[in-house]
C-alpha cells in the first residue's frame, strides 16, 4: 500500500474544510440525493461524499455502507484530492497503490473506485464524491461526465448554509449553468432574500468574459424596468466575481411550457412586456444574446422578468468589440458533443436525479432560439434579441421552437438560411395579428425585424384585435 502524499496546500485546505463546519454533522438530503444519484447513474453499490480531514476521511453522505469514517492513510480519496480530475481505479488489485490496502483485502472488498474532487469557493479540494464497487470495471465517458457533473453540484452545496460573501449568507443552490452557480441568499444587512450569481472558478482566466460580466452588471444595476431582472450589487469574494439580483419565485417560462402552449392573450401580453424589456436593454447598450424561455422568469404574482445576465453560456466565443461571435464549426461540434452526452443513459439519469442543476450541453438549450446571424458567427446587436423573443413566443404559441426540438437539425436549418414558418401555419388557431407579430421578429433579414417599440405596438394591436 502506498499512502497518498500530503497536498502542498494542506494547511490552507484543512482550514477551508473546518470553516465549512460540516464534519460530524447529521445527514442532509441535499447531499444524500447526490450520492443516491451517483450510485444509480454509475451502477455502483456504494457512493460517498467523503471529506478528507487531517487523519481521517469522514462521510457526510453514504449509500451502501454503515461505517462513518476510515483512517486517512488507507483512503482512496486522499489520492483523489491531489488532482483536479476524477481518480479512476478500474481494479484495485492491479494498482500498486491499493492492492494490499485493508479496504481492498478487508470486509469492504473494494475493487473499483472512481472519485471526483470537491472544491471550495477558494479553490481547495476538501473531499470527493466517489463510487465504489466490489467488482472491477471500467468507467465510460458518459459515466465520467455524470460523476463530474454531480461532483460540481456537490461542490456548490458545500458553500450553502456555510459561507457568507460580504453580508450575503448563501442558503441553497437554486441553479447552475455553464459559467456560474446561483444561490438563494440572505442579505443580512437588509434582511431580505436575494439571488447571488457566482462565476465558476474555471473561467477566471477569461479576462474578456469577466470584463463583460462586470460592465453589464454595472449597466444593469443602473437600469430600472418592471420586466428586467433587478441587479442590486456586484462584488468579489475568494477571487470570484458575483452579482446580486432580486430573487424570483414564480418559475420560468420554460417550466410553464412543459404543460403545453399558452393562450394567445397571455402570449401577446408577454410580448408587450418583453419587448419593453429589450427596449430598456437597448437604451442601456446591452445585448442579451440568449433570449429564450429558460431566461424568462416570473415573480410570485406572475409578472415576467428577462434575466440571466452576465452568465450567458459561450459556445466557441471569440469576443470582437462590444459583442461576441460564434464559430459555426465549433458550434456544430458542441451540439454533436452535447447530443451524444444526452444520449448516454447514465449521464441523463444523473442530470434528472439532481433536478436539472447539472445541465449537460447548455448550448443545446440556446440553439433553438438563436438568430441565424449569430449562428453564422456574425457580430450581433439587439436585433438578434428580437429574433430570440420571436422564437420564444413562437414556442409559447405552438408548443415547440420554430425549427423543432432537435438541436443539430435546427442549427443546420439556421445556417442554411431557411425561413421559419409563421405560428399560424403550424397552428391555425393562432390569431392572425399575433402570428404576424411573431413572424416579423423571425425575419431572416435583421433590418426587417423592426425595433422593440415596433414589436410592443404589434402585440398591443394583437390584444385589441
């Protein structure tokens, strides 16, 4: 047996672990659901959230074992925290580090191990999400992706209820995207609940993204509109930029559309509200770039807000000036990669099990609402957001995006310059004036889409028709 060497940041790592105040605490459902998902997704009888302390590994959550902890010197997880990626041991009997380990030779009989590090906000690896089997086997690409996604969700949960950013106490994870994680938080200074959007550490090297995040955050904080998500503040903690926004509890349009198309009157009113939001953004010099049902939020009274600023997912982005371009070849590759992951049964099972917090291939959710000029890699302005609005309202009217639900097919139709149908051509029950208003926003020529004011007027006229 070869015990794991001590990490170079051991002193700081232990301080970060102890600051979480999680050791020797009762089980919590937020961790248990992740270990259960890992065991199910990877087909393993044992799954653990293991925290690696000075002389022990202690299990915050466990499936398939009764033991609470083991000595650190025999732990597989002590090896796993040495790197950023998962440690995979297909057969411990064939690995000189573990072949005579008491966890292998003893009653537990470990043969297979896969553990992904759990990282605190300040970048210290304090434990793992791991799965264990008593028989040797390999880990597929889909299983590896599922483990990484679930470990990312577990890392986010480490900070919930334990970390304070300035005067914002993080309470629970409420969302995770390609560039950041969103927490429900308590503003301890004002005694109100808010949403805190925190940039993921792996994107701190992208200076252009961080500058855009801060620039647009400042612009949004100065903007006041009833249909734009309110930004209260920007900050930085542990070297991570964050944005503090109002907390909306009415769900998203994407969730509402799971029940099917919405009534025409409701869609027309939504068009008026969101066109007004785009007008306000345009006046502030902001291009959203990602208008879609998942980014339309509702407050407790059902009033819509356009949100998800600053954490817009990138797909092969090369910033140029004030906007961002997409590389169509890279976009195709990302769509293919995301669809392949979605087809992997284990990855899909993991994503479902964690309630959508892990989003495999976030680009897929954007393609269906992306303007053709954006997909072609051209520089975009607010007219691309008008297309996104049109595609969003099209979906709300007929139950699907303009080019259907298959991302690769939608992308090819976009790149081929195919004109989408009018909503009324898909569903003759859609009122003509409302169909025409949406169809104009989906014009292939950006200049033919008009302005947000034109759109708002058209939807108001549809309400009167």
